[in-house]
C-alpha cells in the first residue's frame, strides 16, 4: 500500500505527478532480495502502473546495456524502483550521483524500503478494478505457500545450501536448474543428515537444455539412497514468450518410467526424428517435459517459412494457444504479429484453429501419449549448408573434450555468422590462465575433430580468449549477442585463433575453365572485331614543323640550316644560352620553402661545359661511354646530365643510397652501375665518401666500384668542342627502374625519342618560356626524370623543383610553393599526395589563414605506372577544395618501361571520366559496365589523355589479335618516343623483340607495336576532343605480371587489398601475393598487439565475401614493414621474399587450415 501511494503521490508535484496509472516503471532488484522485489511488484499492481523488471547494472558499460536502454526508452520509463542495499551498490560518479548507463534514458531512482516512504492517509485506498482478463503473476504468493529463496550468491559459496534447506524445512517442492544439481553433486561428500523423502516435486526449470537429462540421472543415482524417489523429478519447459509451456507431473505409479528418446544427431540436422542406439557418440538423449499446461493447445510447426504443421516424425517449433502466455512485445507490432499471432496451417493450407498461437522459441516434438520433448532452442539454431545444428549441442561436444583441463569454468560460446551466402560456425572459449600455446592448439584440433565426427559440420573459426574476458550476463553466463558483436567488429581480442575455411566453405563458385579462342578470320571484318569497333585510339598529330619558331631561330643563328633539321637537346640548350642567357630554367626549393639554388640557361650551359671537360680530362672517357649519376634530387643532377651530353657520354641517373639504410639501398646502386656497364660514377663529395665508407664495405665490395668523380669543384676549362651525335637514333640516356615485381629493367632512350617525348609533353601541357611548373617527383626514372631534367630545356619554362624527401620535414612545402609561385601546372607522385592527405588533413584552416590558395591550379597530375588510385585522388581533391583546388584539376598519367608516358592530362580536352565495371567479370578478363553503387562494382578512372604522337591498340595478350571497344586486353603502343629496347647484359633477344617489336596476328600486321604489359580497355565516350572527334578514353586495370592466377581467374592485388583495408580501423596498409597456390595477406597493424588476432577472421571473411577466395595465410606486421618504392607502389615481391626468408618479424602469422 505504501509503495503504491508513494509512486502515485510523492513523485513530481500535485499538479504534475511523474507517474500516472498505466505508466511503466522499472524494477531494479538483485536476485538475493526477492521479498523487496515482490513488495515493489505488488505496489505497482495496486497503483495500476506496469512493472518492467530488469537486471541490476554493474558498470556503466555492461554487456547488453544498450538493449536494456532500448527497452526502457521504448516503454517510456522515467522512474526506477530499487532497494536501499542495491542503490548503495550502483556505480557512482565522483560527485556521488548515479551516472547515465550506456544507451539508457534519464531515470529517477526511488528506494522502496519502508523507512524512506510516507504513510498513506487513512482514507486512501488503491483503486481495485474488477477481475478481468489481465494476467495473474507470481502464483506462489497467491497460493499462500511459504517460499524459501536461495540467492545465486549463496549457491556460489555453498552449492549444497538448497539441499540443506529442503531437509531443514521438509520442503514438498523444490525448483532448481540442472546446474544446481550438477554443482551439488560435485560438492556432495556423503553428508549423513541428508533426507529428501519429503519432496513431492523436484522441478527442473531448464528442460530446454540438452544436458538436463544427464544431471537428473546423475543426481538420482547419488540421492536415491537419501530418500529421493525417481517419480519426483519433474522437468519442465518454459520460454519468455509462452511462460511455462509444459511440466511433468509427479506420478503415483512409480512403475511407469518417464519418456526418453535417443535421437540420431544426423537425423536432427535434417529436421527429422530417427531413433538410434545409446552406444553411439553421435546421438542426443532427451527426456519428456510432461504434458502441455492445463487449458492449453500445442502444435509443432516448421521452423522457417509459413507456419505449417509438422509430421509426427519431424522436429519443429512448439506453438501454444493458451490464456497464460505473453500477449505482445511492447511497442513492436511487427514482431508481435510474427510471434504471438500465429495461425498454424495443415498441409491443405487450412488453419488449424480460429484462435492465434504463440511461438515458444523451443524446438521439439510431441511423442506418444501427448508427452512433450524439447531438443533445443530456436535462437541457438544454426542452418549450415541446409542442415540445422543447435549451438547447445555443439557446446556440449566441445566441453566433452577434456572440459575441466582446458576451458575455463565451462565458459564457451557458439554462434554462427553469415559469410558467402551461408552460416558459418564460430566457437569462442575462455582458456584457463595457465594453459600454454601447445595446449591450446592441441585442444582446438581435438575439438574440431570431435565436432566433425559427431555433428558432421565444419567449424569456421575457433577463438580462445583469456579467462574472464567474455561479456557476462548478470548471472555470470556468457552474453552471446554481445560476444558475437565483438567478434564481428574485431574487438574480441582473442589470444589464439584457428580458422578452417578450406574444409567448411564448400559453396565457392566453380573454378574457371578457359575456352579456346575463335580464329581471326571469323572475327575480323574491316575495322570491326566481333561486331564492335576495333579498340584503337591516338593522340593529336605531332606535325612536321616545330611549333614555336625554335628551329627557325636556330637557322638564323647558324644561317645554313635547313628548316626541317632535327635538333638535339644539347643544341637546344646552347641556343637558349645564346638567345636568353639570363632566363631562369630551374629553381630548387629547400624544406623551409626558400630558394636553395637556381640555374639560368647560361649557367647551366657553362656548368655542363665544365663537367664535359672534366669527363675528358680526369675520366678519359670516349664517345658513348656510360656514366652513372648518383645525386640527390637537385640541380647538380641536371648539370651532370647535360655535361654528359656535351661530352658524348650516355648518362644513367641513379638514386643515391640512404645514409640511414645503406645495407638495403646500396646493393641496388651497385647493381645498376654494373648492369648499365658504367665506366665511371659522377657524384657529390658527401656521397663519394658514403660509397667508400665502412658501412658501405659491409654491404658491397667497394673495391670494384668504377672511378668515382666528384663534381663539387670543377675545372675552369671548357672542352675543345661540344660533342654532336652523328645520328639521332643513337643512345641519349639509359632509364633504369625497379619494377613492383622486383625486376631491375633498364631501357634505351634515343635522341629521336627524347626530343619527340619533350615535344609531345610541350604540346599537351602548352608549355612556353613564360610558364612556371612545380615538380615534386623523384628524378631518377620515367616521366619524373623527363619533367625534372629535360622539359625545361626543351620548352623554356621555369621548373620549380621540390624534392619529395623535404616533405617529410615540411608536408605543406609543395602546396605552399604552388600557391606562392601562382603555378598553373604541377606534377607529383602518389606518395606525395598521400603524405599531404594524411599530414595536412587537420591543417586546412591554418593553411588558409597563411594565405594558401590553389585556385590557379589548372592541372595537378599524379605521375604513375599503375591503375589510378581513385580513392586517394578523390580524398585529396575533397580535402583541398576549401583552399580553392578545382576538383577537375586532379588527374593521373600513365607510363611504363616500353613508353615512359602514354597518357597525360593536358590543358585542353575533356575532363577525365570514371566508369564502374563489374569486378567479377574483370576476373574473367571481361569488361561489364555497371551503374555506380551496384554490387561488386569497381570504379576505374581514365589515365589522362593520350599524348600527341601516340597510337594505342588493345590486343589479346595470348593470341595477339586486336580486340573490340570496351574489351579487356593488353595495351599496345606505337609512338616516336617509345624506348628502343631493354639494356641488359643478359641479351634476352626474344623478350626484346616481343616487348618492343610486336605485330598483330591479323588486321594491321605491318605496324610495329610495343607491349606495355598492362591490361586495360579503350572506350569511346560521348565527349569531344580538341580536334572535334569523339574522345577515346583509356582505362588501365593493372599489370599482367602483378596479377595473380587463382582458381582459373585473374585477380589484381589492389582489389583484394582495398577490401582488406576497409575491414578494420587498425589496418593501415595491406599487400597480397601467392605462395605455392595459397593466397597470403599481409596487414600492417596500427594498434595494440592484442588486436592482431581480431584481424584474422575479418580478413578471411571479407576476401571470401567479395572475391570468392580462401585466404591461406594472414600475416600481421608492424607499420612500415610493407616495402614501398619512390613512386608509392608496393613492392609485393620483395615482401614475398622477406616472408619466405622469415625476415618480416611478424606480430602473428595465422595459417588457415
């Protein structure tokens, strides 16, 4: 009465009471205080408010706290009733207030002890409604029975306490769980004064549990001699929705044995009842839980789909029609309809009854004599490959493998996760604190074998976590949904993981069988291939005459030249030194953004002359000798290059060794010097000392270096004359580069190709002496070298040089220079772009206040030899949009060894386009265009515009036949600036002619093409080119020698890596490669080492889901282990070598069985 009065009249004000009849109120009482709970419960009923009992929160972030918060919020609860002791035990903030629990609404806590309550006035009585269909709650109080409650906390200390109370009070009825019987058996030491003959009913309250029968049998076995009669044991079945579903009544006839069935597990997995013999391990023994409750109807329906009645030999979900079940889920009408308003149907489709049934969530069948048998629960049901397995059965099997020795207190969770269109079984167990790694793996492999032989189901993942770390329910059990959630989001932190995808993933698509190609004659008609336009395209025509009077001006100087005469780069430099001696060609910036040094046309010419003189005097070099230039990125490198041209030598630019990492970088320098047959090395004094240092001699044999000349103090002399090559097709320079597959490849660039190359770039980018171009690239190979060293001399524009290494000290250096010099065209590498995106992400506001303005940038080109990294270019564009960068300004170029620049986004012409292709079709070497956002879609960005003078065709890499528009094939190129061949000692002639002098097998068989080794496709767009023609876009997919052949399909590593990086916030980088026929995934972890094992299942899942591949090995390493070259490309083959040589020092290696 007091509680009811206080709830209604003492909360809030008279005008605005907090609680009115019909409102919901939370009851927060521990299970060791049933009396206080009942007082509050009946107080609520008298006040006509609806009690919502919940578990006592232990911490601010309990497992399942959010679900309870959702329940309280959706019920509109604002008041929580609790006891004094419980209120004192709740977590408090430093100010002594009860904090808001995770996901909970704001609550007023109200203590229900008598001393805290006001007395109701004498004339106040609760409003008692007439009896109606409202449910009557706790029967024991209604029946006037004396109830002795034994709290869980006492049972933990003394498991025999319930048996002692039965004896002390000569109790007639006892309600226990099978766990209480089990622990009583373990603790029982043959006490003499135990007498259980007073018991008329021993109710076993968890009859849905597959272990209850063994506990009952064992308990009877021991306590039958203490007066316990067999017929007293009464298992029952209950569920939250249907309350008590069935209960076994104590029989007077002790001769009639209880019902039990020995069922085949295999049969159960197919949903049928097949009786088997008890000797087998693969059986489930169940006992009856009596008959259905009085006044109730029961039927068994199929567990999925329409609620159709099962046959007598089928297992299904039990449904009950009774007045004594729950009526709805509060506020969830859809779920209520599915659970509480079920109309089971006969096979004819007619409903069984006009009254609705409630689903119990219990799986079972009705046996002979109307006895009910429970075989499991719906929420523990896992459907794997069409067969049904119960989580509890699998737990029982796992625990049967040395349970006491290994699994900590039987704490084990089994659930299923959906991967690749099927459910996969996951087992998580807490291992004992003292178990070793060897124990773990032994136990895990034995569990896998046991589950495989008994249940005939493969376990996808078995994870072990340290003792006491799984989320708990308030009574100490495992909080299953929270455990599953932690597993899926990668925050479970296991200490051992065993994945077995090879055995249990049986629904992979069939491996691809390659079909024979159709012959050329049936394919080719005019300019069509298989009914499509041939995939060929070309840039603008270079034309015969120089575009900016350059030749004419030289003619005026020389007076005898013919207009069409070819110009060597060395001649162009001499002409510029004469006509515009003070025009600045190069400006080198320091890390502070100041000018470190600059070169005018005349200064460059003079320095080149001195270097040429030194090469002749000190080096005694002949025409055509090879010289290695080992300089840091800067102006000395440029001067040395032209010095070589003036002396008639062939320069090779080589990246200098890294002073902090000589052991790994110096051997590459040595190798290039040897392979290029360099007769001498030119370098600075600092590097000269480094090449002969003690550290260097530990890495290479320093005695075999060719002569080393340092160019810091040059002679004052000029050479007798500047060398002029006799033939434009002779060698101008060698370009050496280490490919991503770890191959060192040097290509020959003739004077013809070099000039054509510069001319092509000049036309595409509209470069003139009045222009300024900012370059933040490494100047050692490919387009980076050409832009750094050659283009300014040819076109006359000023190059602002920014060494990428300086950005490590000052990440904003490049963009500040672009802004300061009002640059319209700039070139960078992916590593520079990534450094800016990561390093300046949070600084855009401060950069804006420093006056950084990128609105003048017309083209910002990423120089690359790979598929455009669309996510990086887009995030860069988005990040610096606020600083004025036009999103259309950012584009990429594409080059390779046979042609250093095939595409480059120029100033005119349409913007780069993006298409979406189906990744699954790409694996079959097909292009299927799809809409943005469709499943398995992959965005591909055009690699810039095809350069002037370049022709492209797409050919089949195997048959060498031309392919049609939007067909995937190898990109072949024909251009005046193609390299003229590989430069190697080994003289692999076949490779040479195949890569540089290929002919199509049919169609235009005359043209000589170079094979790029990259897969891509051409697509005619709706846009128009500068020439008025429709624009052909080239999309590069990936390198042929990087691609992995797996299951008959072609995979590009970047696609798998992109998926893996997305799976967990702690994965910063990823690289994949194959080893024998296994896929190896290496991930860099940015986090604590305990997260390492969380990544293994996530990586395996995502690669299965998105790529239909089983990962063989997952290697978790520290940040920076995956090697990356200067272009920002991953060196996957170096990584593979390191893995095979066991040099990666990984945090964890998981071999998926």
